[in-house]
C-alpha cells in the first residue's frame, strides 16, 4: 500500500505552506486555480490543499511569468508542456506494447 506522502498527487500542503515553498503570494496560487491550471483539493473546512504535482505546475508557471509572460499565457504554456509530456509517456508505452506484441507474433 502506498503512503499518501509517497503519492505526488496527494493534497498535502496548505496554501500558506505551498506559497512559502514556491516563494509566491497566496494570491498567485488562487490565480492559478482561477485560470484552471491548478485544481486544488479542499479540506473538510473548505481550505485549499496542494499536491507536489500542483507545486510543480505552479513553479513552472512562476518561471514563465518571470520570463515576462502574462499569467494567462504562462498557464496555457504550462498546460501544453504537461500535456506534451503526458503524450510522450503514452507514446512510449504504446511502443513498448507494440514491441511486446511483435515478439509474441515472431515466437
């Protein structure tokens, strides 16, 4: 069984902790949520909780904003970057399946 702390998608961090780790104001994280880049979980009391995956996206968005992009442009760029990464992983998996099927057919 995987511990929640081992799961990068587990909503572990409060907004203040996430903002502190990233060196941003809480409003920046709220803006990323408003833009749809982040979808933080909510605690029982309704407080936002961020995962390590959320922090990675937020950190990348901050890098892009620091390069001079608007927040909206940064969010779109980060969304596309993460989608390309996901598609590369999916393609690699498909290639592995195809290779395995070819080995079975040749055997």
